[in-house]
C-alpha cells in the first residue's frame, strides 16, 4: 500500500491556509478532555464495491490517519446500515454497500469491522459501532438476498413510502435487533454501540404509517388505551433501547450505548419544555423520547444532530445547543456538527465564519462534552480549510475522552518500570489490573514537561500522545530542549478513568549530536538547487512547515524543478549557520530567508558580537551568491513569564537591542529586513513588550497560528 506517501502529501495539503478558512487568528484553548468523533457512513456508498480488499483497507487507513492528524479521538463507523452486516455475521447478510450485492461476501474474505477496531485502537482512537435498528431498504428498487429475514418472517416488516422497515410494534422486531447487537458486542472489541435518528420512519407527506394491526394486538396488554397510540409507539422504542442496554452491559459492563437523535426534541409551540424552534421533532414524529432514556440510565451519551447554522429561522443552532445544555440530562452530551455549516458567515462579521462562535459555545457551555463531525469522510479533503482549523487551532493537541464515571469511577493503577533506552520510552501496566476488564488499560497517555517543570497532568498542553502501545518514541523536536525533557505516563481504562502519573523519566541530548544528525538528514535529501527558496536558521525555522504555507509558490517552483527547503537546526547560532553555508553556495538558490540570534543571546554574547557574526553570514552570501535574493528577519520577542529556558532569564531587553543593530546592517548593505518583533508583541502587566502568550507554549517558540502570521508578513517577497 502507498499509504505513507499519501499521508505525507495529505498533511501538506491540510496545513495549507484555506482561502475561506477562519480569517481571524484567535486563541481557543484546547481542553484536556473532549470527545472528538467523526461519523463514517457506508449507506449509499457506491465506491466500496469498486475497490479491491487492499484498496479499501488503504482507504480506511488513510481516513483514520487524517482523522488522527485532525485531532479526533473516536470513529463512529457504520456497520449495520440496512438490516445487513458490514462485518462477518451468521445472523444477517453481507451489506450490499461492501460488494454491490447483498449477501455476497468480499473476496478475499475479510472483516471490515474487526479491521477498523484494530486500526482505530492502534491510533489511540475509540471505535463506536454505528447501527440502524429498523431500516431495511432505502428505495423500492433494492433487492434483498434470498436468505434475508424478510422472507422468513414478513409479518414483522412494514412498507412505508419507498422503504421497508421493521415494525417497532412487533416484539419479534425487538428480539431480532437485540440479538444482532448482542452478537456485535460479544465478538468485537468495540468501545460503544451507536444509533442515529432512525426509529419510527420520518413522515412521508400525505401518507400515514400503518401499524394498526400491531396496536390492536399488543397495546391493551401493555397498558395503553386506543387514544394513546403515540405513547405506545414511544414505549416500543424505549423497550428496544432498554433491552439493548441491559444486554450489552451484561456482556461487557464498560460498553457504552449512545444515541444521535434529530436535533429538536420538542417544539415550544407544542410543549412548554420544548425549544423555541418550529420543525419536526423526535418526540412527536419519530416517537423517540431520548432524554427519558438518558434519565433512566438506558443510554450513556446523547449526540443531537444540530446541523443548522446560528440564526436559522426555524432551528437556530444557538437556541438548540443552549437548550440541550440547560436540560443537563444524565450521561454525556456531544454535539452532532454538520461541517458545511462551519463556512456560513458570522452574523456579526460577514468576513469570517461561524466556526469560532460555534467552538466558543461548545467549549464554554458546562454540560457539553464534545463534538461529532458529519460527514467524517470529508475531513481529509479539507473543505474550505476546515481541517486546517482543526489541526492548527481547535484540535491542535490530543484530548482524552471525558470519563464515564456513571459506569466506573475507579482509576487504574499507575504504570510501572518507565524507562528511556535507545531513544524509546517503555513501560508496563500493573499486572493485577490486567485481570479486571473494568480496570485493564486500553490506552496510555503520554505527557511531556521541561526538566525543571513540575509534573501537572491537569495541564492539557503537556499531553502529547494517546497510544495503545507500551512504548513511545519522543519526537525529534524534543531533542532541542536545551535544559532537557521529562516524561510521565498514565493508564486509561475502558471508561477513561486516568491513573496517577508514573515516575518521571528525564533525558538530555547533546546539542552537537543533534546538530550532526540534522546535517546528516540534509545530506540524504535532494541538494539545494538554483530554483529553490531556502529558509535558513535555528529552531524557529525548523519548526515552520514552510512549503505548506505557500502552496501556490511551491507549485510554480515545482514546474521548474524547484522547491521550498527548510534548513533550520534547533539550537543553532550565527557561527553554526555561517559554517554550513557551503551547501547553499554550491546550489545557488533563488532566494534565502534567514533568522538567527536568539541562541546567541542565550550564550550571553554582547549584542555587537552577535550582530557582527550575523553580518558575516550576510556578506558571505552577497559575495558568493550575487544572484540570490537575501531576506533577513529581526528577532522575535520572548516571554520570560512562561519560558523554562534558564539561560534566557533576564534577557528580554536584549532582543530589541540586537534588532536595532540588525536594521543598521540591513540598511548599510541595501538588504531587505522583515521586522517580526512588533507583530508578535503584547504589553504585559508591567507594560513590557513580550511575546504574545496566545502564540507560544514556552515563551520562545511559536505555534502554527504564529507561523500563519509570519508567513503572511513575507508572502509578498516569495512572488
């Protein structure tokens, strides 16, 4: 499979700054715990049947990787779209959406659900098995296979409109559906069972759903009079939900059951406790009293489909998210989000979208626990820069799923034997815990801190990974931490209770070793050429994904065999950069953008000496590469209040001092200098200019939001 190459390309595309993405760059705190799901539907899909098994597996892997990259931590994968099976089943036929014909197994034989469970867990993501309880067909042209239950027991089915459904009023419908759910729960290591909004069918215009026969047969004995047909229908669905929950909890007590209903439960015009909306409702048209199920403990989460924009005349997103939040039903509340509505213009500022406002609501309302994205398949295509926004801002750091303490509130024991050997962290789960399915860790959380920083696992920004493995390889960026890094690991059980942190492991890396390793990486890459644009410098350069910030430039360069090249090395200073100019002089690149000086200041060199060494770089490039356009940057500010770098303490004032001298060098040599400093500063409480804390985690380096600002400042010079 060509997955790795595709994912590298995908990451580059996703990090491009979409023209229609959120205009304003605003800080949105990424919480430590938040459900971030994505619906992957199979119903109606006409692509699967055209692919081989290997091609379909590759498609699923690429999708999971794209969701992981975008910060998602759960996949809601449709496995029973129409009383059929997108998995191996002895009860129902293979789904037509897998092979093109119902009842026909894939060749070679494989199990998509088992595959997706394994691959999701590999990535530290949950897998929720999404089933539809009653729908059998979507049109009157679909052909059921000869072994379908419909031909064995047609009396429990009803046709309505152009579709075929189980009759919810028939006890045999409930029995069969419970049997199917029990089979899935028993045979697959899923994390939750998930139903969407299809219970009684959506109403057809001018057509009544006829279940009079079942009503006459069962209603009286079940306690309902002839005028209570709507209540009887709601009772039928509730009995299904209760039976399924009781059954799956008896099989696996940690297994969750979630419902994603239509976004309106009741309208206020019909019920005093309804929302100020005017549309179809779960309660009256679909006969699903989902809040009652939550209050009775039959389900563990609700994910109402709030697929409208803020300000919708009949179903205002603002009204509905507040309505669901204020009701504060038992269990978790996730918001079903329609991705397309996130490009709708903001009501107060038409130059931006509703994305910031929607996230603000979701994260500020106390009873909202996360989002589920619809449709999840499109995230990898990055419509209107949506994935960019998740990666760069809203889901830029991993998040744990909120704990299901109603099912289990006991935290697992801490991991033991944490070690750092051969550039790999390894640890072991507590052996006694492994015997208890409720306490057995499913995942582990990896936290990173600076060597002199106190361990605080409540700090979501310190969470760097969620993994199912007992090993973890620290990122290359960690090796640039001048004062060292330390890691702790926690265990996460099936209900997302978190253990206490392990003992910390601290490691230090010689900067010279990292420098040599980085230079070795350069030597293995395609060498710099005359059509290239080079970014040269220290960790600030290395941390930038420069090619992805200027896709239109990269595309034009590629036509001429050129590219945008990153030649940044963490910890490098002016002397180091001067001594590695040989590759650039030999390659004669089209343009060079460079920055250096922060590490020189950390060495406590005088400002005059620092600038003298930088001037040597400028003079060498100008003399050896007269055809190369050279662009120098001023230094960024720092923020000592949040910086762990001891060797930069008390050095803030030296940055503008060096910048003033750099401007003189640029003026003397007729060089373009890009003044970054004022674009990244804010005044602190003392009135001092400091690096804006919204764009940095450590007071020195900048976030991807910061790089977006930087790239906009230099965009005109890349043309």
